[in-house]
């Protein structure tokens, strides 16, 4: 039985928007109204249910991701765990020393130098002066700020600021580390080092709870994740499944809100983009598919005039990157001569061999004769791809393993055959030395 | 089901002791930041009460003739300085406390530790300035002794000074917690406290002695615990005798009551700070 370090049982929290009275004047006015006996109707501050009956526990050395849309209650959950706010109902227990990185460099003082802030922030996160002193070199080296240690942090760039903040928290050696959406700062190299550091902490027995909108990042650190939606637990399981669940929920929400997005990116009034949907062979309008599975993209739009040489381009990209896929009818030598009116262009793709994650598509439409761009939509058509957790990297390509036994290269560990004369060595394993 | 939190958020009155490192760090930060980017630095701890002493000495001995000053039976500069040093400690610490939670909003909403640490560190950093200014008082005493304006005797009542400081500290922490907390909910408190502190200075025998003519006004003013407190400093430092028991006992009891009620109320409200700030 693994030991439980964090327990969050049936926790609920409500917030009243606009806490209480904002000034004494309001308080006095409210008091007067009470005395006069008039109820102020319609002026009640609305209540937000930030968390409702949220229930989970985390074992020692486990890394838990918390994902969910904005306002789902992720940060509230972390703040309750950290003890910053108290739940209305439910029980919370944390067993051991906890460090919370809810905002990078909270408590930094601009007038103090980097070194002074390391000591101050270390104390804020619960370290003694001697402890900080021992770890100072590691902290500074990790942040890569050796040269700027005696510069006031107000002269730091925001990246330097963030690096120092994360570095301090990563060296507290807590039993439980809470990290809230802080890794979106810093450059790519530093982000990778942060993830390495988090993985290292988890290997060494730290319990990690990570809130992130960067699902790839979350998945590379956490095996397990929960999905919060409107303050309720929507899912608890492996991080791959959690991401898939979240994506599907997000896409549904997206679909229901699509009417609000009036700007389709139409540049010319000659075209009105209606939709870009996906057909997986069974039904239209899917937002989720498996990596490598055949899928058809369907672009629908209306032309106000005939375009004899229409060029359509579909692009796909991941959340933060350049285009991964760009398919252009013009480059493919396909001539589309379109009449005015409704158009439906289909693009069949035998499979998208990319790693699981959330991808976005856009649609571009040209008039091939004049070169005029008629429409360039935002990347707002989502497609989630599930690779079953097989791939890391960018691609998820078809592959097959086979082991070809060979005298020269296979080195399967040798059984302890020196006891007794009965040799268990099979043929082909006599020689461990490479032979040419 | 009531909310139960069995981690640090639900701990005892003495929780802050575990965070004493933080208390020292924040105190050190306050001092460090106060005198950073200033030419004179820590010298301001001396210059502030010293310049105020000069201002009041000029006002009350040259510019206007206040009849109440007749009651001062020591060099006025000495009277003013012995009043101003503890007063500066009180008023600066108190105003620091009033602001402390709001000024550290970032920490209150982003990090957990016992919130008592904020007002405590304000008083602690005020104490550092107070100690420096007290050292100057010694120099001032030597000066007046040399010029023959006042004959000082080294008297065992000096040993009582730490007790007076203690009482003052309790009173300041208690008031500071009450007002700091109130300011978190209603920012008006800071403005009111600013005016209140200004007024309090003139009715606490800091630069003008309070009347002792038995009038109603004198009676009301004598309810102010700061009067016997500041008087006690002068008794021990200048006159060389222990303060009158009745007045000092009254100040001490008031200080303890304010301290305990301030601390208890602060603790009980502290878990709401992050939401209400």
C-alpha cells in the first residue's frame, strides 16, 4: 500500500464576487438600509462555486496533473492545498513539508539583489538561512544567473526573474511541491530543464501536483491527471486519458460556442467561410481521432462570385509551433474552378502520423488568377489526436520491432553458469566480444 | 460537514514560531529596503527623531510660547527627544502594521505562512531604528550633562527600561494587528489611522505635556495608556526613578488586553485574508 501524502476529500469552496463591502461608505450605506428596513434587491453579489465535492488523493512520489478550462477551479484547489484559503466544506490533509509555486517570484523585492532575494524567497518557502546558504550555488547555477547575483532584481528581464523564482522553489526539497502554470515563462531550454528537474524530484520521492495548460508538458511529467470542469471532478486517471477527455470536453464547448466567433478571417467579402469539419469514416464533426487513422477534412464556404482558379490550403499546427502540415491545392496542381455559391471541398488524408495532442487547423482561400487572398481563418478548428501514449517526439510513425540474433551484436546478459558444469548458454551467446 | 484542514493552515497560536526565519528575513528586508538607494542610509533612524526634536524645540521655545510648557522641568530638547524616540517607534511600527497586509498582497494571496509574521516584522524593524535612536539619546544626555543643564545620575531604574519597551511592543502589536486586519477589509482605515496617529501625538505627552489641572479634558486625556508609558521612559532615563505604579500598571494591563484580543481576532480572521484582500 503506497502511503498517501495529500488527501482532498469532498472539498467545496464558494466565492462571493466582490468580497463584502468595498469601503466603509458602502458598509455604512448597507447598515443604514438595514436600519430603515429596506432590502436592497438585485444587489446581492453573485456566488461562484469554485469547487464542488472534489475528491482525490496523491501518494508519495506520485506526480499528479490538474487540467481543465479557465475558471475550472484548478488554482483554487492548489491554494486550498497550500493553506492560503480555507475550504467551506470538506477535509484537506497534507502530510509533510509543502512548497507552493503559485506565482514565480512572489515576494521578490525589486530593490534587493538576486542573492538577497534568494535568501528572502527561500525563507518564504520555508527554508532556514543555513539551508539556503548550502543550496545557493545550486540555485544560482540552475537559473544560470551567476553573473547577475548582485544585481537588483528590478534590473532583471522577466525571463531571468522567472528562472530565479523557479530555481528557488525547485531546490526547497519539499515533500509536496505544488506548481501552478509557471513554466510558460523562460526559454525553451529552461523549460526543458524545469521538466527534468521536476522528473528528478519525483524520482527522489517528492509528490508533485502540477497545474498546466500545456498538456504536452503535463503529460511528460505526470502519469496521472485529473480534469476539473466548473469546479467538479470530471475525470481521474492516466494523463493520456485525461487529456483525451479534456480535449473532447473542450471541443464540445468549442462547438457550442462556435456561433459566437463571427470573424472567420475573411479578407474579401467575396467569400464567407462556414466551417471546417472532420469526418473519420463514421460520422462528420469529430474532433478526436487516433494517430495514423484516415480522416477527411471538409471545408465549407460560400463564394459571392465565380473563381475560375480557386486555391484552397489547409494547415495544421500544434499549440505552440510552426505549421506541421500545409496542404495546398495549387501546389498539388489541382484546379478548382468554382461557381458562385456554396462550396464544399473535401481533403482525404490517409492518416496523421503525429504524436498525441491538441492540434488546430485553419483554412486559406485564394483567387489563383489575381493572387488575392480571399480568406485566412484563425487557427481555431481543433482536432485532438490520440496516440495511445506510445509516442514522444513530434511524429508517431508506423514501426515494427524485430530482434535478429547475431553473433556479433547481441549481448543478452550471461547467466551465472560458473556454478556446476551444466551450461545454460544457448547458441549464439558464447561470444560477447564483437567479431568482425 | 465542517471544513477541516489538517495541515499548517489549522495550527496553533504559536505557529509563527516555526516561521521565525521568515520573520527575521522580512524584518531584514524592511530595513534593507527602507535605506536602499538613500545616501544617508541607516543614519535616517537617528536623523528623523533628531530633526523632529529640533523642529519642536524651535516651535515651542522660539516661535510660540505655550503656557503648558511651564510644566516641563527639564531642557525642552531633552523632553522632546525622550518623547519622540519611543513615539517614532510606536507610530512608524503602527502605520507599518496597518499597511503590512495590503502592501504584501502578493505574498498573502500566493504563499502560505502565518500572517502574524507581517505585523510582527513591522514592529521588529521599528525596534531596530528605535535602538539606534536610543543610542543617540545617550550622547544627548552626555551633552546636557557637560553643559550643566541637567545633572544625570546613573540609577538602577535604567534596568526597568526593557520592561517599558516590552509593554510598548505588546500595545503596538495588538493595535497593529487590529488595524492591519481592518485595513485589509476597508482601506479607509489607513486614512483614519493616519489622522488618528497625528492627533495622538499631541495628547500623549510626546512634545507637549498634558494638563494636570483636574479638568474633564485632563481626565479624558489621562485614559491614554501612552501617557504613562512615555512618562515612564522619562522617569527612568532622565529623572532616575521608577515610574509611578498606578499609571504604569494601567498602561501594562491595557497593553496586554489589546495584545491578546488583537492576536486572537487576527488569527481567527486570518484564513479569510487571501479572499478578502
